[in-house]
C-alpha cells in the first residue's frame, strides 16, 4: 500500500506533527476498523514503512484445548501460520486480511485516524505556543464578542484578548492589526475565564491567551525597540503599569559609559515614543534602579520632590516606606487617583505600602516626639 507511507509523510509535513503520532493514529484507526468488522481479541497492527504497507493481526496463545478462538490457537493450527515450531504458552500473530474489513470498517478507521491526527495536531500547536509564552505576537481582529473579548487570528491558531487584558479606552475594529503579549495557552477557555461569559463560538482549541496590560508586554516592547536592552547592556529591573495611563520602569547597567535611562528614552524621546504610541499614549517614566528600597521609592515618586525617605517594618513585620515631601508636593507625589504612589509601590515590589507625609505634619510629629522625650 504505497499510498499509506506517502499519506503519513504528507500529514507530518502539513500538520507539523511527529511521525510517531501519525503512525499511532493510523494503528488506532485500523484496530477500530477490525473491531467494527467483528474481530475480537488482542489486535496488533504492524506498519512496514519501507514497503509502505501494513498488516493487522490477532495475537493468540498456543494451548492444548482452545476455549476462546479470539485469544487461543492449537499447536497444529499455529504451525500453518509460522515456519517455526512453537511451544505451548507461546504466542503467534494470525493475519487478518485488510480487504475483509469492508467499507464500513474502512470509514470507521478513517474517522478515528482523522480524530487522532486532529488531537495530535492540537497538542503540537499547544506545545509550540506554550514555548512562546512571554513573547509578543501580531494578529488581526477576527471577531468582537458580546462580552468585549477579542478573537484574534494568529494564523494557525486563534488568540483571545480578554476585556480585562485590553488597555482601557482602546477601541478595536474588525481587521485591525494588533500586537500583544502571549500570557498563556489553554484548551478550555471556560476553565480560564471562570467569571462572566466565556463562549467563543466554533473556534477550535488550543486558544492563545493574550494581554496588552501585562507589565512584561512593556518590557518586551523595550527589548524590541531599544538596542541596549536587546543586547543586555541595559537591564530592566522592574516594571509597574497603570495600563493606558502611566508606567514606571527601573533600569540599570554595569557599563560605566552608558546612561541607562537616557539610552531607553533616546534623543528627544525618539526611542520611548514608539512604545508610547503602541500603548495608546501611556506615559512612561524611566528611573535608575537602586537596591536601597527607600531611595528607589524616592526616585519612583518623580516628578514629586522628596525630602526624606525611611524604610521600616510595621507591627506585623511588613516592610513599609515613610516619605516626606514639601506641602505643595503632596498631591503630586500621590498622583491623580493615587496612581503615582501605587506605581512607586509596585515598582519596589516587596513594599506593602508607602506613607506619604507633608513636611509640616512631619515637623509637628518631630516636635511632639521631642516633647515626649524631655518629659
């Protein structure tokens, strides 16, 4: 059967799946066909890839007295099958003629083979995109679902950009080309999105879960747009985002001749502006990293002027940072709706909270502490 070998090779190339998976699918399909034709027992398929042929057999045990012809055979009958003399207890393969399987059985075999190959193809796609988790990918908006999730055509698979992973106030139209961060890949989208509606139509799994709000999306964009980051001369130590509004990125370098913040911003913002445009105008601040948490918070609260910072552990043993700012800088340090303070806390990572105090209040506290000390 020359076409069998050719079919196996074609499926491997077209579907991107291994020869072992295809052969296993073919074997399962042939066994299913034999069962449909009425054969029972231990069915074995052997495929001769060199001759591009296959055989299907019943494996039977040699016994003196046959009780079940599907599983057993007499020594005399066994000798007609093999040239070698077999002993009691040994097993022989009894050939089933492929032609005897019939049309119905052949159709059943084809169906099983199709199902198994589809399953193997999906697994291969899952493994391929699982390895790409953390990368950026481009796709086209294929459908906008009622819950505002986007179905993205990625070519071989469908991507899903959930509403909660979209930058607020971004508008999408069918056919729009977008870039996103590969956050995860799943077979069951309902399992991924447990809250709210999760119906995604008739699209076959696996589904690539995308994000445009993830901090690592910004990090990956910087690796693409900024040569020093791509070449690892500048290291991105931490990223904090309020998607579509503001972001802070802490960078560092071991190269004395490189200004890491300047390298990321570029002349007149030439390097950071393309990234801002990709993120719908998200304001991106670049600061120099430091291991000193209090100092890192002071830098992260930019553009507010910080007079004093001190890290301490609260009564629960959690790390906090106390920050003192001029009275007229308090609202600037906190930021609109607390964005600036939140981003500074996220950037530092290990901080539970930041206490921002006006200079005048701090002086009053010092005076009271001084009075208590003298008493």
